C-alpha cells in the first residue's frame, strides 16, 4: 500500500500543484469509499489512547490538517481517516469566489516549501457547509470551519462577512477559525490593526454570545495569527481576543514573500523559524489562557517536541502532508 502511495505521489509531482492536489483528493476519496470499513478500523488502531480533551472538544489525537486543503468541505471523511485528530475546512467566504489569477501555487521542493497566492477560492459558505454535512459522518475527529471575507467586501464592512459565516457555521462546526491573516486577499491583514480589530472581535463576540444562548451550544472560536506581525501588536491582539471570549490561537498562517514570480504565502520549511518565533511570543503573552495550535513547517517528531516546549497544545500540518503524503501522519502520531 505504501509503495502504491509513494509511487502515486512521485507521478503526481510532475503535474501542476493545483491539478495534482485535485487528483490526490479525488483518488483518496475514491479509495476511502471502496475500503471504508478497513480504513476506519485502522484509524481506531492508530489513534488508540491518544484522546485529548480541550474546552468542550474531544480530539482523537493532537495532529490536525490545516485549512486550505479541503476548500470545499468534500473530503473530511477521506482525509480525516488517514489518521488526523482534526480537520479544518475552508476558508469559506459568504459568496463563492474563484480566487486570484493562475499560476498561483509553486513548489519550492528543495526547501520543502510552497508559495501560494490562491485568494480564498471556495464555493461559498452555504455550499461549503452543505458539502460538509454530507461528508463528515464517517469521521470521529473534530471539524473546524475557517471563515473569511470576500475579496470585494470593504474593510469597514468586513465584520458583516464574518458574522454571516459565523451564523451559518455555528451549529455545524466543532470550532470556528477566524482567518484574518492570509496574505492573499488584498488588505485582509489590516483587520488585525488597531483600526479594525477591536470592532471586529467585539461584534463577533456579541453574535457568538447570542448564538450560544439561542442554539444552546458553545462553539469555540479560534483566531489564526500571521507570523509577520510585531510583538507589540500581537500583545494587543491576544489581550483583546481573550477579553472577547476567543478560545484559542492558531500560530501561524503563511508568511508573505516572493518566489518564482509569485507574491504570496510561504509555507513549509521556509516558514518554520518564523512560526516558532511567533509561537514563543504568543505563548509568553497567552500564558495558557487560550488553547494554542501550532502550524507552520511541522514535519518531524523534533518539530512536535519543540512546539510542545513552546506551549503548543495541538498541531496542524499542511505542506509536509502535500510532499510526504499520509506517511507523515504515521511518523508524527507516536510523538503526539
Ligand atoms: C496552498 C495553500 C492554501 C492555504 N489556504 C488556506 C486557507 O484557505 N485558510 C487558512 O487559514 N490557511 C490556509 N493555508 C495555510 C495553512 O493552513 C497553514 O497554516 C500554513 O500552510 C502553514 O503550515 P505548513 O507549513 O504545515 O503548510 C494554506 C496553505 C497553503 C500551502
């Protein structure tokens, strides 16, 4: 089986990254549909005795898949059963959008990295959640829904996009991740500036409080942080977030850079140091008040150990999974 997967990965690497990603997701789903029973049994074996509870969520293990691979909410069961304890889908925006111009993903293979300028290509939150409802019942892990704003929504009205998505996802999601840190939607990162952040978080908290009472459900909300912020600003972001009932932080999103004629988000090996540095800063300020999910260049047991030392409760992978396939989950699970 591993031989087959490794061979497929090698062949897929000759194709453009987005085509390769699309085909891998489809093939993996087909595989899951055919071998569902043995895959699910295998999942139980892999995650035995690794259960861990945070807030009101029960994670089968600490290794999750970062947002942006399942941008449609169609692959939760097939990806999740490879061994993930949690999967984050999206980022979803209120309206469907195509994203930025092609080419918008390049492999930086020698550095185990990717650069992407996708720009929230997604089917819109309504269809995304419909897909999710149909494709999650065979996954026992936690499912997060990442939400963002449409490209054409002004920064002044951005909170309305987040509130729209929050209302839609609140009942379905196990947790909601606020994505204000993608470098690929023009101006998005300004939402974490003093001018916009307080209002945004206040409005989100007010709406979440209402939803909690009306629906009798608490859906934790996490904030995904950019690795490119300065320490002073991070302190204000974290204090303001915690005051407004944000339950945790995902540290970090991709870092803005330029390679191979693409200006966009860098992930994988090249992000590792920045992401660890940001984790250290967040850990110091957060002081165990909110949950911390480490994301950025994780691929080995040493990465997990280092992130644990710097206060990470959970981990997310993306780029190492793209390069190494399901083997990376098996490599990490014993150390998680
Ligand atoms: C192609 C690509 C698309 C991504 N799309 C999203 C997204 O839609 N929302 C989001 O919050 N993060 C997105 N990310 C960021 C990842 O979730 C992750 O935080 C980041 O890549 C760092 O982890 P890694 O180094 O393990 O890849 C994307 C990353 C990549 C490489």
